[in-house]
C-alpha cells in the first residue's frame, strides 16, 4: 500500500479487522519511511461470496464422488 502522506511503498499492516457485519475490512498501516500511520477501508465484493459458494458446491460434489467410489469398492 502506498503511504497517503509521503507516497512511499514501504508500509506494513499493523491492525486489520472486519467491520459492518463482515462486509468491510479496516486496515491500519504504518509507513516505514515517514513514520506516520493511516487507515483504509475495503469493501468485500459480491463476486468473492459467489466464488466461495462455487468452491463449497464443488467440495460437496467431490465428497459425493468419494462416497460413491467407496460404495462401489465395498
């Protein structure tokens, strides 16, 4: 992340927390060059939730396949 004060990319996250019912993440950064701190707020995109739903569905399908193979082997 670029520092809001000096423009340096030498920053690090010192605190991160989820806010507003899990729809936003607030991060606190520290600039190693100028020593100042600043915050950002990031919103989670709906696409991320959709992707997670797809992954969970795929895992459920994989579990069904494993179960079917176990039944065939027995």
